[in-house]
């Protein structure tokens, strides 16, 4: 077996994979150890620095790597990915936001103020906990704990790329969507993945209101150098709900300065909001234009199958098995967001425990009767038609008329889409309520609006507004 098989394989992969993907995931890998087995087989063993990268490479690139190596070797080569052993020696002491005190010490461990400090006194585990606490990361919110689906697919993929190579692509990453859809979970997952890979990374998660508080505090004390030292030195800034910056000029000015400083040093910024950048109000245009300069992705309300998977995963974490038919019943009736699904699950589990009854559809219906009653009163096809008609400034009668100009047909299709998404009506039933239209007409409208929603930011935002209005 040629000793340079791995280098030749990497050269082929560099030519066949997109440059960013190759540079992010393949180039940093150490050379494979090529082993010839007694049965004539060949194994290429690659050590990967952490579990997160190992799983991603296995899922996304292992087949491609094996195919290239096998073609070059002229026989089957099996790729084996293993975790590289992590250093167990205690790391240096940590301050502020994961900044090592080693930078402040001389080679012999003596601080610049003359006080000698033994860096080996801080156990590695304690240091890791200290970093996580100072980063304000919730260690439970990881990629493994996030149920993937069409609703979060693009945002999750972008977040995985950022976690694997911060500062390289999608900077800044701007994630938007309604409440309770998993935006906060996703950005914590990035921070936790990076921290696992680089324990000394300077990471900070905070809500926009905390940044506002810091600005006010430093403004009162006239200590803006401290503010800059705190934020401008980070490797990764995760900030939730930037819409709260609206109308706060000094906060926006300081965030702009931090934003520019972090991008200049190739640190990464991930933000979340309830709306897309250009939809933000009372925020300086120079900020919103920078928000939109990297990658902007939406998280949608979870589709039925994803809602079922979330319910069953959450129930499993609670030590309870949820029957699939019950999960489908709840998922069909609770459509808004993950937070509401979790609330519904808690009610069902509590009702089951208190009544000492097994979980079934009857018990779920009883446990959720208040929620189902409110939902049935709030969302009906007629309500959807009226809300859409008001929003697009047409007559309600146009919803079931035979008129076909774009100014009427488009809102009608949107109303059909929402009727399918937000009610339990069948396609024929919806068609009947839209002037006796055939179910295929409704299906066409649903598919068209669903596909456009993924690509058209303006339409997606309009649908978010309509959904929130209808949910009351």
C-alpha cells in the first residue's frame, strides 16, 4: 500500500468538495494510519479531536472518503474514525470569560505583579466548569438534545458549520423565528460544541437585555474601557433577542463597536431575533445591514413528524414512554412551538401520575381539555379567512369567490395554506369552505406557499405575523 495514499486522497477530495467544506472538515485532520490486514483488507484510521467532529465527518463525508481511497488504492479501503486521546494534565487558571491567566504570567508561573502562582493547582474539571459558568452556557442544550427536522434544518446545518470552524463562514449568523422554536437551544449548542473542542475558547452567551444593562452600568460609571475589554476579547458571542435594542441609541452604538471589533479579529457572532434583519424597527440601518451581511436563516414552527419526535424524545428524557398514537394526537393539536409541546407533555405526565392512569388518547384529551377548548375557539377556517382578508386588504367574500386576479388569488392561497397548517380540516373540507373548490386546488396552494416560504423572506415574515395573530 502506498505510504502517500492519504495525501493523494486529500488532494482528490480538495478538487471534488467545495473549498469551504474541505478546509473546514478534511484539511485539519491528521494523516490516516494505513493498516494492511491479514485477510487482505485495508483500514485507514483517522484520529478526530472530539466527538462532535467525529459524528459530523462520519455522517457527511465518510462514504466519500472511503470511495476516493478505495479508487486510488485499487481495492476496498475501510475508513475508521476514532477519538484522539485528550490531554488530562490540568490546564492553566482561568479568569473572566475563559481567558487564561498564563497570558499574564512569566515562563516560571510568576504573575507580573510579582506574586508566584502554581498553575497546576486548578483541576481540569474545575476549570471546565468555571469556563462554562462564566460563558453562561446551559450545558444541557446541545446538538444531540436538539430534535432535527425540516423546520430547523438550515439553521442547524449552519450552526454545525460555525461550531466546527468559528470565524470562517456564516459570520455573523442571524437566526430568526417565533417564540419557543429552539433559537436559544441552537446557539447554546454552538457554544457547548466549541467549548468541548477548545476548552480555553472565550465564549459568552447573554440576552440582549443583559447587554443593555452592561451599557447602562458602564455609562453611569464612565468605564467603557471595561465594557470593551469584556466584549471585544471574545472568540464567540451568542446574543439572544436583538430586537430589544430597538430605540436604544447608546446600546446600538456600543454593540456596533463590539460587532466591528469581533469581526475584525475573526471572532464569531451569532444572534437571534423574532424577525429578520430588515424587519427590525428602531434599529440603526448600519447595524441591520451588518446583521444581514453573513447568513440569515429562519427556524419554522415544527412540522407534524418533528412534533411527534420531540414529544417522544422529551417523554423519554422524563423516564416515560409515550405511545405513538398519543404523540400524534398531541402533535396534531399543539402546533405553535416546541415550548407549547413541552407544556402539553408536562400536563399529560402530571395528570397520569396524579390519577394513577396509563397514558392514552383519552387521558391526553382530558389533561389538555382547556388548551384544546381555547384552540378550537381561536382558530377556525373562517377566522383564518377574515384575518388574511384584513391583512391583505381584500374582502372576506373574495376568499370564496371565483375571482382570480393575483391581488386576490395570492391571499386566498395563503389562507388555504394556513387552514391546512392550523386546523384539522381535511383538504376537501377546506376546499368546500373556499367556495366549493376541489381538494387538488387546496393541495396546490399548500405546496406552493410551503415551498415559497423556504425561499421568500418577506412571505415568511408575513406568515409569521399571521400565525401569531391567529394564535392570539
